[in-house]
C-alpha cells in the first residue's frame, strides 16, 4: 500500500470516527442553545457537500484504474463489467443522495439560524474561531 493510499484511508477513517463521536456527544449531552445547533448544521452541511465531491473522486479513480487495466474480478468470479456497472449505479445514487442531503441541510441550517440569531446576545457564545 502506498503512503498516499494510506493517508487517504486515514482521512476517511478520521471523518467516520469524528461523526461517530459527534453522534455520541449529541446523545450524551444534547444541544444546549440554538446557536450551537446552527454551527453544527453549518459543519454538517459542509460535510455533505464534501461527501458528494469525495464520492465523485472515488468513482473517477476507480474508472481510471479500470481504464488502465488495473482491476480484475475477485475469487467469486463475477464478470468485472457487471461489478463495475453495479458500482457505478450505486455510487451515482450515493452522490445524488449526498447532494440532496446537502440541499436539505442548507435549508435546515438557514432555518435554525433564524432561531439562533433571535437569542439575546448574552445567551450566545462566540462562534468558533472568532
């Protein structure tokens, strides 16, 4: 395995772990004030947009491997073209779902922002990085 591949896999694993940790924290502690929900929706909206891009890039990479003759069927013996067709269809659906998720999260982010910014200033905490 190349160093580049290892780094890419580590980034994907790190993203998955971060989301699991977020879910655990939300289950254990929950949201304390609307501005916090607004920032979380902001980050999740960004993640959904990046997810669509990542899925696009993985699909392009797999197609590139196929074009260079670097893919072959595994021990199960399914025809490679059949497997790649299934991969393309499911990846396409996943990209579309990620795009829909991004759009819906954007709407939710805007809606919760209205609530968050109607808090009194002393109730809000400063935004991250401010």
